[in-house]
């Protein structure tokens, strides 16, 4: 089964010029979240459609490693994240996932609290 035709992140990956992306690799791309929850809030997503990180891990381990490497590379390039950052994979509706194309939230530029809400 292919990706849903109306997947927002598939459409962004297909349609955006590289200028809108803060980082990209063979496996993944990064862009700024449209509704940032911290001074720096990036989304890192696999180019291929998988509904969440568990599906990505099961279906394409190489792409998962590419995504995780991407998180480190993106964070290293952001001055705002030099003192640390939070990585979040909301997985499933009750966890707050609203776009069902796997993505990592990378948040920083302020002190993070624990436990998360
Ligand atoms: P989720 O709720 O699935 O964990 O995360 C989806 C994220 O995508 C949200 O933080 C939301 O602000 C972000 N988002 C939704 N639509 C767009 C968009 O069109 N562009 C960008 N850059 N981010 C978006
Ligand atoms: Zn998609």
C-alpha cells in the first residue's frame, strides 16, 4: 500500500524547494515547525512515507538510522541547541500525533521540563 495521497509531509517533501529545508540527506529532510513550541523547533522526517517511528524501524532500518543521524547533524548545526535539545516522536493519537508521516520533533533554545505534558 502506498502513502495516502493527502499526506501533508509527503506533499511538502515533493513540493518544497531546498531553500525551505534547513537540512536534507538521502534519507531525511528537516524543516522548521509551523507552530514552534520552543525558540528552535525543527521537524526531521524520512523522505519515504511511514506512519510512525515504529513502522519506520520495522520497514526500513537504514532509513531509521539515516533519520537518527540527521537529528544529530541538524542539532550540531543549530547554535541554539548547543546546550541540549529534546527529541520527541509523538506516536499515535493519544500521544498527540496529528500528522501520520513519521517525524522527530527537535526542540531547544530553552530549558525543558520533565515530565512532559
Ligand atoms: P505531531 O502533532 O504529529 O506530533 O506533529 C505535527 C507537527 O507538524 C506539529 O507540531 C505542527 O505544528 C506541524 N505542522 C503542521 N502543518 C505544518 C506545515 O504545513 N508546515 C510545517 N513546517 N509544520 C507543520
Ligand atoms: Zn507521508
